[in-house]
C-alpha cells in the first residue's frame, strides 16, 4: 500500500472497513478470473453455465453487483471448482488476547469461565449397563 493510502486507511475505522471490503472483493474476483483463465472459460460461457445473463456475470466480476455467498457458490459450481473454504485469521490490528474475552455487560471473561468450569465437577449418570459416564 502507498503511504498516502495507508494514512487514509488508518484515519478511521470506517476507512479500514472500506479497505477490508474492497480488498475482499478484489481478492475473490481476481481468483475467479484466474480460475476462469486456467479453465479456458470466458464470461459468456460462465453465464451460460450459470443460467444467467452475461451482463449479470460481468457485474458480479467487476464488483458493481454485490456478490453473495450463494452467487459465489454458483460460480464455483459452474466452473467445477470446490466451494471455497473460509477462514478468519486474527487481523494484525487486533492483537491476540491470550485467551481472555473482552468484558462486556453480557459476556464473562474466558479466564473466569475456565475457573468456574474447573471448580464444578462434571455430572455423572448411570447407564443401563451400570457404567458411570460424565456428561
């Protein structure tokens, strides 16, 4: 990223959100284009495989139409690709909390939860065969 763009992005959470949105759109559409090129499929053929118009596919791939998870799955299916698996790594801007949740009105800290869990023994119940099993 250029220095100007980095400065702009770091000016506010709203700018950071916009950068994240546009980055995701760009990453997904570039990957779709790369797969289409590797498979020798153009937009017209993809549209035909999806049962959609070429204009619809062009709008999806240009980012001018909102690509939903359903439309991404449709594109993947039409290209014979596995559905993408999504992971959410922790962003560099949000440092790890070493397993402690942030406190809020309706959330307890993870450390409190773990301490409570260790203090309460797991309930046991007898099964028909006479064995005790923790629930």
